[in-house]
């Protein structure tokens, strides 16, 4: 039975099992479109990329971008085209300018400050704690008490 | 300063911003085209498809360009406002029928009235993209030199017309 | 009638919350044990009252009572029962009730497992939680009452958003809220300790299990949300850095930092001030998330319908709770002692370095999420901060944290020796490096990120193995099994949670590096091949669901001529809201997912179809579940079980002094 099915599949297969065509005419164009569209924001949607959205405007914009790719425009030219019309809002990767400096350097400043504070605090603390060795002693006693408390019950 | 006050201070700043944020509309995106020349186009007209509608024809006039469509519910909301404004004759409103079916657009106008002297057709939405339209209705105020002076996102209401559009039109007229 | 009972129960609960939030705290301050004794029964009473309210709302949904505005707005007579019940938290009002209900669940849990706490501590903790729930009850009763009537009643409801009609909706929000709200316990412990001025090692010991449990819930909740987005949205993405996702991720990062810093405070009594701040931060970020989702200040896929009055209420509440806590912190923290000493290179030092990285990461997420708002408020233009930003900022911060994760557990407490550590870890590092550099070549593609990801994942696992081996050498026990059993559960928990991160990293790395997708136009009978799998499209059929109609496609998937599976993706139309939903079909697997989603119908029964081959994608969520499992193991450690079983207060301050004198 299995063989029979297989035979039918094999024989009848080529008759209808054509390879599906890609949706876009030129896969290279589609790849570039995708590459661009995942970093662009769909304006009408709540918060979606141009690649993910099915909104009519998103479809139109994809069409425009595709046309520009076919016309061999550079990524920068395409992005400039959109920014001229919709502003920086369309870019999910905010461009580095005066107003976004804090956004881009902020995380690393935060890290740097955090690390510095940690090192300074640990240094200062090491000095202070030596002056008061009791704290450590006391703490060990608390530990011991907690442990004893557990065993007694 | 007491370093233990630092978290509180940061928090206070954040709260102030959040408070201001409550009064803002995150969905309204200001147009970078305000202050720039209105993009050229020459589109077929809705009523007489043989004729062309182009902003070049309107040089020397202050006019409004209103993107609308028969499928857009906000357009119906603002429609009476446009009718009143058109009737007052203070400023001409030119229409751009955005991504619409011709028949439905004509029906819509028959039913609700037509405030526009001329309506262009933007079937593919290309003019819309050039003007940075992201949701109809949107209305542009364009001055005598063909420069965009103001963009209204969403339906016009009588208040906006009185306080923003008309004073601006007067000022532009006198230039 | 039933909705009125629910409404009334909420009013009573508010009254109880007022009592619970005031008298016990006052009692603890003046040493009045009668007032302090109110805390426990009040908390339990509040739990039962909110439970009644919750039940009433559930009943209204089950009975399709469309005279209740909220029910009419979020359900429909055609909606199946389980989704009607899940619709309780389908919009703003009900999800707020869920929030409050879960808060009272946590309160109830505290009353059950706090026998070992000193009375003052317990009454302060419950008092603080009572104050928080008071805010939420007030919020519900003033501007978001879920029991508001609709007169005349609607004939039928407007239905639950079809996007939410998914099994994920039944379980994801409760899990997430259990996590979010669970941090209120750690928060209440911290505030109670600040109020009482007894921030000590015992405080950290008590806070640890609560924090870990909340963290587990949050981990699972976030993972489920991500998995849900993956299969429901039909784009095959699993994390979008959407403001609402970030709102859940920030408390997670703070909570993760808190768990590690609690370990330092518990072990060494050090950095209490920092730990307290983290406890406040974790819960504050949960509250901030609640604000962001409900106020409409940010656009998000998930945001609730908004109302400025509500936004203002939560903002004021936020300002009072967080502002008050931080003010208390600024006032009390300077008097807290220093704790035991340790060197910079020590396990403590590394845990704190990890804290710095986690908090910097959290700060970056916060910065990125709120930055558009900052600019807009200052009228400096509108921008979008999206995945490209977060990806490029987050990875460099997390990579060193993960690297430290391998070393930290092997470093000695108090003072570690770097050369010694290097010696112990050189094999682990060598193995990781060589594997990470060669493995991508074996798989056919090399990129720096691929190698980095694999390096970090393998590093975690190899260092865990080294750590376990050393540990086994030091425990008593007969044979390997005995020794394995002798290793404390908390240690296992740590290892497992860390390995969960490794699994997660493998998932992310592999899916980013090797996923393939293809958008094809498929006629009936045509095939498309992706990742070595051949998909044959056998056309679509119309099917009718309980409250939708759908076109269901049939795809025969085969590998090397042998049939692997049949997938049935759907394009559904929900008539009530007239929404079209894409239901992707997924064949999950340990090593890959096959993902099909229907696009648009084309002529002659053909469809545009999107196919994905996603290697290791399930490891992303698997890793999260393993992390949570690690947390569960840690909480089940012997010392916590002992502590909970005990009925006598273990370390009341007076008892401590007495015993110390005896000792």
C-alpha cells in the first residue's frame, strides 16, 4: 500500500509539483528591501516595522522603496527620501545628532560611572571596614544564630 | 549633596517628564515639510479626468490642500467644517482624493456636498508619500510662493480653523 | 445584583486596606502589639474580599451579563468560555482588578509564611502592602470601575480583541503579574526594614526566597509573552523592544540584580543600602510599566485604550509610592552599617560588578524607552527608538556580564586570587574558545557574532562544570550520587539558572545566524524548499470556528522525500470586530521550528505564503524556563524550608542580644 502511494506520488508528482515562485520578482531586491524595512517604522501602525506591517501606507512605502532599489539608489539616498517626508520618526535607529547624543552615549556613560563608583566605594569601604572589624564578627554571629534557630525547631 | 538623594532627584525629573508626556500625543508626527516648498505634482482631476491639477497653477494664491478619501471616517467628521469654510470664501480648499475608487468618491461628494473647486486624484498614494501623508484627513496651508506653512494631522475642527488656519491665511494673504 | 456585590466587596476591601495600611505600621512604631496584630487578619480579609470581587466579575463574564459595561466592551456571546474568563484581564479595568487580586494573593502568602518574622517586621510589611493595594483599589473605584453598569444593557458585546483570543492570553498575564506584583513583597520588606531601622543580614535572608519566586514568575511570564508574539503575530519575531515589552523587562533586570545583591547582603552583610535601593527599584519599575501601558504616553502594540484621567491618577500614585520610598531611603540609608569586609576581587566584588552591568543595561532600556518622550516634551522633535538601537546598546553591556557569570561562582568569598582563578578556568576558556571558533565553520557560516554568542554559551556551561567538580570534591557523601545529593539545592539552582542563560544565548545566536525565510507565491500543488524542508501547498479550505471563519491552508512538509508533518496555517476573520488574523502553523522541534503563515489570497486558489526555518528558536523560551527552574530549586533549599516551618521568631532583636550575651 505504501509502495503504491509512493508510486502514485512519484509518477504524478512532476505533473503538478512545480516550484513556487518567489513573491518579489528579483530576490536580491527583496533582500535589500527587507534589510532596509526592518529598520524603518510604519507610521500608521502602533509600533511596527515597515517590514512587518500590512497597513496600506506600509505597502505603498515598500513599493516606493522597491522602486528606488531598482533604480539603484543607495541606502542613504533611500533613507533620506523618507526622512525628508516623514522626519526622523521613521527611523528605528535614531541618527546621531545633538539631540540624540545622550541616547547613544548614555548607556556607556552609565556603565562607566557605575564601574567607577563601585571601585571607589569598594576601596573606601575596605579602608573603613578594617577600622571596624567588629561588624564582620557580629555578622558571623547572626549567621550562627540563624543556623541554630533552624536546627532547634 | 547627600548622595542618597540622587535616586529621588532622578525620579522627580522622570515624573515631571511623564507628567508633560500625558499632555502630548505620541501619534502626531510633525512634518519636516513645513517651511519647505510644496512638492510638485500633476494629477488628473476627479471630475474631468482629462484635466490636470498641479500646484503650479495656484502660484500667487494662498490655498489649502486637503487629502481625503471616501473610505476615511475622519474625513466625514471634518466634512461640515470644510463646507462651512468653503462657503465663507475665505480660502479655497483644493482636494486630493487619496487611494480611493473614483465611483465611491463621486458618490460620497454627491451625498455630502463638495467643498473643493478642484480635486486631484492620487490613486497610487504617491502624492501622499511626497507630502508625508500618513493618515487621512490631512490638510496643508500653502502660501503664495508655494511654501507649506502649516500641516493639520487628522480632522479639522471649527476651533482649529478659527484660531490657527484663518489667522495664518490672513497673515499670508497680506504678505 | 452580582456585579453590585463585586463592587461592594471592592469598597469593603478599600476600607480594610486603609486599616491595614495605617494601624499596624503605627502599632509597630509605638510598640502596640494589639494594633500590630490587626495586620494578619486584615490582609487575609482583604484577600477574600478581592477574591469575591474577582469571582463576581468572572461570573458576569461567564453569564454574558452585557449590562456590565466592561463585559459588554470586551466579550461577546459567541466567545468561548475560556476566553470569556480570560477577558477578565482583556482590557484596562479588569487587568487592574487582576493586579490588585494578585497583590492580595501575595499578601495572603506573606501571612502564611511569616511565622518566623518578628511581629514588628511582619506588621510593617503587611502595612506597606496594604498601602499599595489601597492605591490600586482607590484607582479602580474612582476612575476604572470594572463593575460599571451599562443601562440599557447591550444586546451583545463588542468582543475581545481577536489578537487576545489565544491560549497565551489565559496564562500569560496572570504569570506576568505574579512576577510584577511579586516584587511588591521584596519592596515591602525593604520599606519595613527602612522604617524599623533594622536592615541586617536576617532581612536579606528573609527577602531572598520572595524575590526569587517573583523573579521566576516574571521570567516565565515574559517568556510566554514572547512565545505568544512569536506564533500569534505571524512575523516570526520573538522580541520587538516595544515599550510594553521593555516595561516588563526592566523590572526583570532590576530583579535579577536584586537577587545577586541579596546574596552579597545575606552572606556578607554588605551593600545593604544598595540592595534596598534595588528592591525599591524593581517594584518601582513594575509600577512604571503599569503607568506606561495605561497612560498612552508611548505608542505600543500592547497599550490599553487610554484616558488622561487614568494616566494622571497612576502618575500621582507613582509619585507618592516611589517618591515616598525614595525619600525614606534618602533619610534612613545613611545610617545603615557597612557590613563585612571583602576585597575587590572576590565573589562579592564580582556579584556587584554584575550588578553594575545589569543596572546599566536596565538604565539603557529605560533611557531608550523614555527618550522619545523626553525629546517630545522638550519640543525637540519626534524620534523612534527601536530594535536596532537596543540591539546595539544591549549586547555590549550583557556580554561582559555573561563572561563574569562564568567566573563569579568560582571565586572565593571575601578574597579571590586572580591567577588562581585563571588557572582553574583555563581549560574551560580554551574549550569554549576553540569550540566557538570552529563550530560555526562546521555549520557552514562564520560571523563574529555567531562565535561570540557560542563562546558565551559554552563558557557558562564549561565553567559550571568546573564549579560543580570542585564543589563535589569538597562535599561529604558516598559515591557520586551521594555527593551530588549533598550539594545544596541553592547551588544547583544557581547552576541551572545560569545554564538556562546559556541555552537562551544558543537560541538567540543560532536563530539570528541561521534562520532563513522565504516569501513565495504558491499555486495549489506547488512546492517551496527552505532549510532543506520541502513544503507542498495543497490549497485552502473554508472552516468555521466558534466565533470566526477561516481559510485553512494545508502544507505537506517533507525532508528528503519523507513526510515530516502537515501544517495548517489559517487566515481568520472575526466578524464582530471585522478583524483579520493570521494564525501561523508551526512544527516545533528541538533543533528547528518550521513556520508557515498565510499572506494574501491571489488568483486561482494561489496564496502568498511566508515560510521560515528557525534553527534552535525554542531554546530561547526553553532557556527562560530553565532559568525559572533554577529559581525554584534555589527556593526549595533546606534553609528556607526550615525557616518557614519554624513557628518561633528566630531573630528578634531582643533575642539576639540575649543569645549573644550567653554566647
